[in-house]
C-alpha cells in the first residue's frame, strides 16, 4: 500500500512523526510512504530542523509554496499536489489538521478520485471567521477516512450528518469515521522521554523545574491586533512583577516583529528590560516539550500547545475566545481567557492558588497511529 503524506506547517510535521514512526517500526514491509512538503512554512528554524529532530523521512517532494494571500498560496499548492498525485498514484493521501496545505491537498485529491484520509477530523471552533475552521470543514466533507481524536470530534461529525456505522468499502459518499485517539498523544508520550535525555534547555537558560511560566503567542488574531497584543502583554508584565517565577517566551518570528510595531513604547521597554521575562528565539520541538513539561503554567493561543500541556499535566491559560479542545476546559485543566487582561490575571491567580487539576484519559491510549494504519490496510479497497 502506498500512502502520500502532505505536510506544510510545523504542527503537521510533528503530527506526521507518529505515522512515519509506526510505518518504520511495524509496517515497513507493507506500507510505502511518500512525503510531500508544501513549503507553507519555509523558515529553517520553524520547519526543516524538525525532520532531523523527530526522525522523520526527508520529503520526497517540496513544492516551495511559501507565503502569500490565501487564494494564491492554496492555488499553488493544489497545482503542485495534483501533479504529484498523478505521478505517484497512491492508494491514500493523508492530511493533517486545518492549514491551507490541508485544504489544498483535500481539493486536489478529491477532484481526481484519490481517497483522502483526514487525521484530526471533526474539530470545530464554531467560528467561521477563522480560516482554519473553513479548511477543516471542507476537508472533512471530501474525505474517505476521518479520524477525530476525541469523542467531541466524533460527535461534531455526527451532527453534520456523518454516519459512524458505515461499513467498508468506504467511499467519499460513505466514509469511514473512527475515534482511535490522538497521534499527538502518541508523540508526546514518546518524545517527552526523548527530550529528557537529549535536551538541556532548562540548564542552558538557568530555569528550575516548576519555577517558570511558558508563554507562546503566534495567531494573527493576537499578533496583528494592537488592542489584543497590548492587553496580553500588560497581563504578562503584571504577572512578571507579582511573583518570583520567570516568564519564558519563545517568540514566533511574526510575534517578535509585531511586538516592535504594535506594543505601546513604554510597555515594550518594560517587557524588554524586565529580568523576569525571558524572550527566546523559536525553540525546537524537543525543547518545547521540555518547557511544557516542567512549566508551572502555560499561557498560549496554540491548539497544539494546549493539548501537549494537558498530556504533560501542566495547567493552561488559553489566549483565545474559543478552543477546539473543549475537553481540556471542561476538565478544569485550562481556562479560556481570550485577550482579556482581567481574565488572564484572574485565571493565573486561580491556578497559583489551586495547582492540582484533573487530567482524564480522553485522547486514547498512545497507539492512535498503529490503529489508523491497521484500518487503512484492512480496508484498503476504499475508493472515493
């Protein structure tokens, strides 16, 4: 069986590691994987380094799509992916998550009748102003196999008319829908052990375990909005001034740029000069896992970081108005704060006073990748 895997952004590279690792360790004789990197993220520190660190096969193709308007970028990727699909003739094409790469691949494959496998299907923010929401909905509705990572994702698909009792052979009109767990949980279990042995970010930056807060900020709804960006950094500055913990901020390139442009001058000076605020360049995936694991608290607008914090039993403040990972909030391990200074500070104080949170097993057993590949092999007669 030949699988063609589409990746393009940092989270997809990470997610694909679980599938590639399972193929290498258990299915090398029965599955061939062809990897296509769209080039949606092309910064060396944000992309290429992860292939080496996560032991992922180097891409067989790189489209070099780069940045640009949504339509321009997506169109370039559709054209390139369609040509590769025609040349490779895979049995299935695997897509991850909700980026423009995801949508471009789903459109290209479905139009020429290559069955689409959507890993991380069924996630909904119920906010169609987010490009990611459009990408994930459209991708789900042209997929032949859908793998929601949680019961909530499965329920979302049911509510949109997907049947979970379909039987093979699966088709684009009668897809197979399975909740087998989350490949990111597979990865976090595996790489947290690797990180403990192979990273020294804590020692390098002089950090003590559970004596610092980790902050990540990259979504353009926060970084490109002066009101929101200033509110978040005012809250961070107050936190830095109120206790003895260090705030660690690995800065996405866009965030670093927008801080210089949009932060109020006095606030920017205070942030840059505060000894309790450690501004870092982008860190590697293993370093991020290490920081998430040993932080006292995580503050983030990243969906992936929210989940990894949960997997590693670190409470989280979500700097967005909504989240696809509603289970984390419902469990009490995370709080939705948006870019509201008061809500951020209230949630911070709550977790400092109530450090114990509930971490239920809601993302599977750490073997999602194996289950996905086994289902594809046993139902390999699927068509679009």
